[in-house]
C-alpha cells in the first residue's frame, strides 16, 4: 500500500464505549498508524459522565498469544499495568481448595515468550484508568456523559450514530467507520442485531465484598481461587486490595435468579442466610467472610454469555463490534478483559496493515471469532467442573492429583 494513501486517512471514526476494548483499540491505532498518513479524527463516546469505581479485580493472562498482557505489552503499557498487580509478580496463584481449604491444585502459568509473568491480578478500575489516560493522551476526543442509542446507514454510505446527553437531549454524529465497544449489554447490538442478545449460561452467583480492616484471612490474602464442595456448590474468592475480598458462591440452576436488588436490610440478611446454608460444608474462614460482607456490595447475578459473530452481513459494512459487545463470556471464564484487549489490538493492527476496510475486518474476524468461541467453550467446562457432584468429583480429584504431580515434575 502506498504510504500516502490509507483508506481511513482523514476520515472520522466513532468508538462507542470508552471501556477496555474501546480504549485499547484507540491506543493501538495511534501506535500502529504510519506517521506519513493523515490521522483519522477519532471520537470516543462514553455513557458514564465520570470514572466509575469497579470494586472487583480481574486476571490478566500472559501465557499465550491471546493473553491481555501480550496486548498491553504491544501497547507499551505493560510496565504500568504490572506496577498495579495486587499480589506482586512473584506471589499470587490461582488455587482450588477442598471444603477444609486443603489445596487440591495450584496453577502458575508459564509466561509466553519473554513476558515477565504468565498471569496477574489487577483492580478493574486501575486497568481502565491506564487505558483511558492513554486514549486521552493521544488526543482522541473523549466525550463523557453521551449515551449512544442506535445507528443507521446514510445514503452516502456513512454511519449516523444517535446520541443522548445526560439531560436527555437527543442528537446525532456521523462517521465513516463505527467501532462498537459498549459492553455486554450493548445498546447498539440490540438496535442493529435485535436477535443476538445475552443468554443464560446455567449458573447463579450470590456474593459481595467483605471488609477486613486488620487484614484478609489466610489463605486468600495471597492467592485467589475457588472452594470446591463436590456437592454442586462452589465459592470463588479474590482480594481487591489489602482490606477487601470479593466472594461469590454459585450453583447450577435451570433458571436465572429474578432478584434484582439485595441491598435492603431484609434482603441482605436473607442473602447471607442463603449463602451460609448453601455453603454449610465449607469451614472457616468461609462464615467469617460472608458475615463481613458490606451490605451495599451484596449481589445476585446469573452467568450470562453471547457467542461471537463475524461481520459478513452486508448491513454491518463499516461497523465492527469488539469486546463484550461482540462476544460476552460469563465471569466463570475470567477472560473477557483479555479478549477485549486483544480485540482492540487486532482490529487496529489489521486496519493499519490491510489494503481495505473489508479485508481488515475479515482478518480481524478470523482472529477474534476463534479466540472468543474457544473462551466460551472453556467457560462451559469451568462451570461444569466447579459445580461437579460427588461422582464426577472423585474423577476430578483423581485428575487434579495427576495434574499436581505433573506440575511438581515440571517444577511449577
Ligand atoms: C465480577 C467480574 C469479574 C471479572 N473477572 C474477569 C477476569 O478475571 N478476567 C477477565 O479477563 N475479565 C473479567 N471480567 C470481564 C471483563 O470485565 C469484561 O469482559 C470487560 O470489561 C469487557 O470490556 P469491554 O470494553 O468490551 O466492555 P466494558 O468494559 O463493559 O466497557 C463498555 C463501555 O461502554 C460504555 N457504554 C455502555 N453502553 C454505552 C452506550 N450506549 N453509549 C456509550 N457508552 C456506553 C460503558 O460505560 C463502558 O465504559 C470480569 C467481569 C466481572 C463483572
């Protein structure tokens, strides 16, 4: 391609959603853009009027080319990200425990290539802040408090995005290329692909954030992981900072839970009672953690997901969905942010290296579709595995024992 003639040169790109995928895409496009080409105008439209504090932590993977840490290194943001690691780089492992907190398995993924670690945990808010700052630093216009409600193709081929500000005032913005990164509940997907919504993945979690002003109890002060019961119930734990830990007790159920809020005193008391009853087989510090839950943080949530899609439908010409807006994985996957980071990088890279927008999107689809389909498959396996009943459980334990022996042999 001639250096002076890129198909998006001088054009306008709108990115709907200034979260992980949207900001990763903008930062990657800026990094990979040939300085001989005129930059497109990039506008990010973000619904939230200000930074939102997300009170949970996420795992970023660096054990394969599909890990979020690979994308962060490509973006030049790895060092800053690692400096926010909750457990540091030398400690902090994913563990599986039995009902008495006896370790069944511990994983320490091998770093891919020369990455300094195979995995890390970071507060979701820290990661988002790093990415938003990068998008703002490179002069993308970042408009907050703007909700996008729909999009349509104009007769001249451009895309018109309908927007609404905080006061409810409706307007629109036109662009040559639309990147939709507005998350799992995507309004634009609902408008453009009304039959492609989230589906229940078969498990319900109840949980909250427990506070420990004198320090998080062992063994979750240094590791994160899941308590397995072998009776169809499991409980996940992960520190958010040195004082707080998120717990989520889950069960496979035929139907999603219909409770919407559990923050009132009565509902909160009922939720704690339910957790203590369902998790009665778990020994301390399980009860202490449940009892230390901050009422306003209590939640009931159904695992939801959505299969990925390719952009081969002509109605999507000049429109690309990335991150959760394209393929939502449930929390059991522990992978949605990794996929979002890689989607952002891969779309930008193909835009910069392919000869047309059509080829760039097709190349992005080849990578993103397969990656997300695999993540959803793996998430189903994790849901089955974590909620296994006794017969499966004994098989599982045998498998785990073999796995632990194998890891020891490898010096892990
Ligand atoms: C409790 C929990 C634990 C998790 N743990 C992990 C983990 O360990 N590892 C992992 O990889 N992932 C994890 N995830 C998933 C991960 O957080 C998501 O997959 C990831 O944030 C998806 O990024 P995204 O940019 O696609 O969407 P989002 O991060 O949801 O960003 C979407 C953005 O779009 C904005 N927006 C929404 N609608 C509109 C609109 N109409 N107009 C304008 N803007 C809009 C939103 O305000 C938001 O800023 C976890 C999620 C949860 C909830």
